[in-house]
């Protein structure tokens, strides 16, 4: 399965800004996951400062945090495992 490069992923995330994105990526177990969410939530509705701190901790581990709207939780993925971003 073809994945996007880290540079392409970073550029697409930057372009999305505070808009909703749909990301499909390969999980650690090899299955695909699709997440609808926000890379840069524009308000504290995301779980307050604790939620923002969790996102920063994910970045520190090399993960890309995304706030999934359906579950109202932070999810993460590695940039080199992304199949698509819409």
C-alpha cells in the first residue's frame, strides 16, 4: 500500500489549519483506520488544557495528533503511515 511522504503529510496538515480533515492511515497492527477530526482545534472545546497537553506529548513522541470528532478524543498516527488526507 502506498503511503505519502512525511513532507507531503506536513504540508497537507498545515494547509488544513483549523478545518476538518479525513485521514486514512496504517495502524501498528497493519489495518487501516480513518479518522475525521481536527489537527488544530480553534477552541478549548477539545478537552481543555489537558487535551492540548496530550496533543503536545504525542508530537514529542513523533506522532501526529488529531482530535477525532466522533469519539471526542485525541488519536494519533505516524506521518510515514498516512495513505490519504482529505
